[in-house]
């Protein structure tokens, strides 16, 4: 009977050792996973920042290109208006004088 109790105590001691090892291993794995999670989060933040900056640069380039096009069209429209005014200046002056004298 004592032999059975001794064996049961031995089994219990081994079980305690196994449980302690499992707990230690679980804590190590938990710490490792937490570290990996932090590293993944940092890398994700870096990628997000890079994508945001790339998107911002692209938007700025697109806006600048559109501004250049708008400036060119505005300048062309102004030149056309100046040409129309110059070519019709004499005619408009005659019409104004005609209205005044009439």
C-alpha cells in the first residue's frame, strides 16, 4: 500500500513539474507572441505611413498638373479675349459714338 502511495506521490510530483513547465512555456510563448504583435503593429504603421505619404505626393502632383492646365487654359482664354477686344475695338468705338450722336 505504501508503495502505491509512493508511486502516486511520484506521479503527482511529475504532474506538478509538467504543469510548471507548461505554465513557464505558455508564459514564454505569450511574451513571444506579444513581441511579434508589437513588431507587426510597428511594421503596419510604417507601411501605412509610407502609403499615406505616397498617396499625398500623388494627389499633390495631380493637383499641380491640373493647376498648370487650368492656368494654360485661362491664359489662352485671356489672349482670345484680348484679340477679340482688339479686333472689335474700332467697331465698338464707332457704335458708341453712333449711339451718343443719335
